[in-house]
C-alpha cells in the first residue's frame, strides 16, 4: 500500500533528501497519497450524508402533513363533509413509502386543504404557523430529492480525480523512486530493504498500475586485501 511506502521512507528522510531528484519524487508522491485520502473521504461522506439527509426531511414532512391531515379529517367528519374526510385520510406511512415525487404530491395536497379550510380549522389545532411549517418541510424534502442527482455528478468527478491520483502515484514509483532507491544500496541499505518490502506489499494489495519489478540487489564490493 502507498502508506507502507511512506512509512518505509519516514525514518530515512535525511538520506532521501540528500538526493534532489529522490527528494522531489518523494515529496510529490506524498502529495498524491494525501490527495487520494482526501478525495476518498469526501466521496464516502457525501454518499452517506445524502441518504441520511433525504430520509430525515421525508420523515419531518410526513409527520407534519399527517398531523394536519388528522385535524382536517376530524373537522370534516364533524361537519359531515365525507369527501373532505376521505381526501384527508392519509396516514404518515403513505408518505414514507413509494416514489419521492408521490410523497411530495400527497403532502402538497394536505397543505392545499389546510390553506383552503384554514379559517374553520382553528378550533382543531391548525394554526397558520403549522401550515407554514408544512410548506417549509415540503420544500426542504423537495430540495433533498434533487441533491443526490447533483451528488452523482460530483461523485463521478471525484472518482475520475481519484483514478488520476492513483496513476500519478504509480508513475512516480515505477519511473522515479524504484530506480533512484538503488542509489542508496551502499550508503543506506536498510532504506532499500524497507522500501523493497513496502513495494512488495503494494503489489500484493494491488495498486492501480502494476509495479515494475525492482532490480535484484547487487552485493557491495569488498575492500581489496593488502
């Protein structure tokens, strides 16, 4: 994994920074890894948060509409307006199932009935504030319906950005860091060993682009015997 590569390099930063080309490659690779983590986190938060927000708004709309519908039905039954009673006979569960647009339509119908009969509904607990609240809940839910569509477009963009960051990180490993790391075979062999182990882990876990096999280590020359 990319984090394993960074962890392998961390104790040897002075060595890495001693070579400008390796220092630049390591710094750029670190930036790409940070971008991968950031983009992935934003994408996950968006996907989870949208579903929760939409359900919360739908529940609020259904509860407010149901409360008004019960009052309207009670009024209608008292004045023997059976047609109005039938129109207001809408439990909250009816707005919690089915299509989004259908739920919004039911709530709007209840709101229209409340507005039409508001003068007579005061004794039944229906106030102007409650009618306005239903309107606000309907609009909030309607907005939450359109939000996932926009999030889908954003999610596609984030996925594209993520793929680009993976490709850039793999390119740095394959074309720069793998070859340059061999330069530390004598000066810092433990860095090379740790890096090789981390790169093997990347290949096992699966990076976006298959890593180029690292060259076999060459034994350090032994000093000539006098």
